[in-house]
C-alpha cells in the first residue's frame, strides 16, 4: 500500500465563477438575451427561469429538459440548438480576473466552486484558460449548491488541503459567510475594485502578485 504524500504547504485560493470571472450575472444576461431574441417580456422569461434553474444547478435536469419547460411556460419559440448557442453566448468574460488567474505561481493550488449548469460547465472545461485550475467543482455535478456546507466540503476535498489554507473568492456575501463558517478565508469580490482585491489576495498568499 502506497503512503499518501504530504499535503501542500502554504496558502491557496479558490474562486466562484459568475460575477467573478464574468461581468455581471450570467442569469440576468441570459434571460434578457432570450427575451429579446424571442420578442417576449423579460419578466415572463425570468419568472420561469428562476423558478426552475435550481434543478439545473443540482443536476436534477439536463439543459434540454430545462429548455422544454421554460419554452413551454414562457412562449419562447426557439429550437433548442438556438437556445443553447444564445445561452453560452451570454457569458461575458471579466478579463482582469483571468489575468490574475494566469499570474498565480504554480505552487499555489487554485480551485473553482461554482453553482453551475449542465453544458455550461462542459463549455468552461474546454476553455484553455481553465487549465490553470487544479480542480473544478460544479454544483450540477455534486448535487449541492452554495451556500450549503456540502458544497464547501466538496471543495475542501477537491483542493486537497485544509480549508484554513484556502481563500475563497465570491461576489455574494451569503456565500462568503458560508465559506467562513466552513473554515475558509472568505474574500468578497466586486469587479469595480479589482486592483484592491488583487492586493488583498497577494497579502493573503504572502507573495507578490501582479497581473499587469
């Protein structure tokens, strides 16, 4: 039997995706784009979307199942393939955070914990920039979403280091509070204060960090 190696030392970091690696919320943009394409009131689309999206987030529904229900309730007359392309096209990258990600030295383990959806999570995995992540934890694949402690327990296992050695970056205070309760070092993020965040992360990691 092979003995397990020592845990990585030092401090590490894990990120949320939406609102951290994207500008604004993916859900808000995707519902507006759908409503605009289909010519129906955005409120009608958002009503059905937000009532059912939780089933996507925990992997209970596939994306085609979600679309069938949403389209039927909202009167959206689009084929699934057009919906999927529009859905993925609603992602707007936040370039400064990708620059920060690339600047992290290899000795820092980097994780992701995202409340996400089938197809979208696969799309992100194919993004070559995501190769810098050591581990990706998606709610739709583990059956639990933030702020549930089960989601943060899954992140800690995936990171392979104690939670106390990991900063968790999220743009939602409720998720930061949950991360802190689970032993992580929560860092609340806002895209308009990126330089201040980067300095805060560098201070936590105890190393110089510049994405410029």
